[in-house]
């Protein structure tokens, strides 16, 4: 299941980047939690948008389609990079 690991790995990095930015720049724990929830919400929205563009996304990844996995992973990573850069405190 290399395709599933690829999609998950890129998605985790896409989530970790804004979370790391929140940890570094947050003034309080509440700030960190709020920005962490924003990062999670962005990743969920990206997943649903990719599902609109690519129907049967989960099935395709489970079937080993690397194109679907890489598309989801790249979208998650791009959103995470933009999200991390957009966080201002």
C-alpha cells in the first residue's frame, strides 16, 4: 500500500507545517489550539475538494493508484505550506 502511505505522509506534513508555525508563534496555549484547529479544518476542506475533482478517491488510493495518492498529497502539502505562511500573530 505505497499509495496510501504516500497520501498519508504528504497529508501529515501538510498538517504539521502550519501546526509547527502555530507552536513557534503562538502567544498562549489557546492561540496554539485555535490555529491547530484551523490547520485541521483546512486539511479536511482540501480532502473534500480533492474528492470533488477526483471521484472515488479513497477507492483509487486503496487500489494502489499513485496518481490519486500524489494528487491528494500534493494538494494537502500545498495547502499546509500556504496555511503556515498565512498565519500571522
